[in-house]
């Protein structure tokens, strides 16, 4: 029976994508693991591999098609003995009333060389059909396995080659957990697109079409601002000791080609602060709070048309030079949209630094499910009162900690921000 190739979910938040490029054509023979297509998600362009073997019988979605929903059939795979004539009855389509048979159609007698019809698909005790790939069915038959007792890991619970290879005869399948339904996109509020366009009739403007990334940013951060109870804590941090220490380190590291930035110190300071105040190293999980052990710190990286927040995992364990090298690599690949989902998902805390753009201070929006985000402004020369009570000039950086009040209360947030400030104003201690 022809096998549908479905639009994959390449990340937990993916609901639709763009079929950027086909890497096969109709008539090509493919095996499990072969590259089929390039799929553009809301964050990156990723390659999609085959999980079955067979011949590409028909491509259902052409290159460049946008807004293809996850689990939509995009192509059909034929197994040995099948032809393109078998496709029509197997591809998913909206249910239709049974069509009357064509008047002139007459059944053809089966020839001696005609392929044997595929056996009926197995069903469970409640009569529901078990979906399995042709290769999986063949392996199961050879091994004497009951497909109704195997849990599928493919799209929509479909049984694939890997499932039957690791199954044992007589092994019962674990009950499949119901997949949580994807959260519907937040309904737009305010004036409709048509109403806004009418307001600007007669005025010259350019209409910019929203790509997947911009739609995701709009939906996620709009939802974040509406549903997360933000509160804000602000501190000024003196950077003179850090700048002097950084200069000394960079001279010593010059031979290794390493140049540390102020942002590298900020990442390290935040990672250590999350260890010093472990109750603040937490995320909101709907009906519970998850307290993380490692410091996985996300850093906002601006790219054309949007932004990524790649995650530096176990940042508290890494040296400043290691953090610097990893951050440069992640930022470069983020701008090229070459990050994999596991590199920009997760973390408990984020940093957004606009200081290099001359911004003195700002309030950042929390990226769920993070518990907090630190907005970092520019270091500016300002008059300050020193410990001796004298007025002096110091380089002062203003920071704002945006906090999810469901996860972190005011006093705990203040303790976290104090730890960040102490680490940055005493940078040598971060290496101890």
C-alpha cells in the first residue's frame, strides 16, 4: 500500500512550515535515512530524512509552498510492486461522499504477473487500524511480531523500521500517551488588517509580508506580555574593575587569538548568580515550577527579520574563553539560520544586551518558560559617590531584571540581581 510522507514537526513549537526545496524527484528510490527535502521552520532551514524505503511515487507539495501544516501529506512513497495508479485511494484528503462508478469503467481481469494485493492492515481489539510502513510490516512478518503490540514512533504514531527492529516477540506496547494538542495561536486583538489598511488609504507605504519567524515572535511575545505577570528590578553596576581586569586578560590571551567581551563576563556573572541563588534558577511549567540544577543561559542574538536566543548550557562550569568561543559560534550560525532546535530551546534565564547600540536602559520581555531576563544597557561615564564619600567618575552600566512573578518573588529577584552585580563588580572572584 502506498505510504504517505507527512510534513514533519521539526521542533516542539512547529505548527506549519515552508517546503523550501525537494532533494528527490518522482521516480527516485530512497532508503531510511536518505535526505528528502529542506524544510523551513519559524527559526531555521532543516533537512528532512526518510524513515521508510521505497520509490517516490508522487510529490504532493511543490517547492516554495508556505504554510504547510504539520502532518499534511507532502509526497507518496511506493513499495515494490506498486505503481502511481495506486496513489489516489491512499492519499489523505477531506472525506467525500462515495463517488458513483464511471459508466464505461469495467473491471480488468487480473493477469498472472499482477502483484499480489497487500494484506489488510491489522487492527487493534477496538477495531482501530494500526498504521505501519511497508518495510516495518515486512520485518514484523519475518520476525513473527504482532503489530498491534508495538508502539509506533513515526508521524501520528505510525510504526516504522526502528520500532520493529527493537521489538521482541510477545512484547506488549506501552500505552501511548496522548499528545497534547498544539496551543492555538492567540487571536488577534484590536483593528483588523483591512481596517488598518483603510486608515492609510492615500498614503504611500510598503506592505511587508510576515515570514514564519516574525509570526512566531509576534505570537509568543504577545502571549508572554499578556499572560506573564512581569515585574522589574533595576540596578546600576560599576564596570571599572571589570574593564581593567578584561584588558589585562585580553593582553595575556592575545597569543591564543582570544578576545573577551563585556558580554562574556555578563554571561558568566549570571550563570554563577543562578548557582548562588538556586531558587531563582527556575521556569514556569503550567501547573508547576521546575528548578534547574545547571545554569543554562540564553543570549538574544539579533538577525535579519528577527532574533534567536541560543542557549549556553552548563555556563557556570565553563571558562570565560570557552564561553566567548561558544557564543561567537552560536551567534554566527544564528545569523545564518543554521542552529538546530536543541541549541535555541530551553534554558531558565536570558540576557538581552543593547548596550552596543547606545541604549542606556530598557525593559525586556520574558521569553517563556524562562523565569527572568536581564536587559543590559551601555556603560556610561557618570559621577558617583565613592566609599570615602567623595564624588568621582565611574563607568556605570544600567541593568533591568524582568521577572515572572509566578516563579520568582520580589525579594528572591532582588537577591539574584544583587548576586549578578557583585560578580560583575568583583570579576576576579568569578575565576576562583
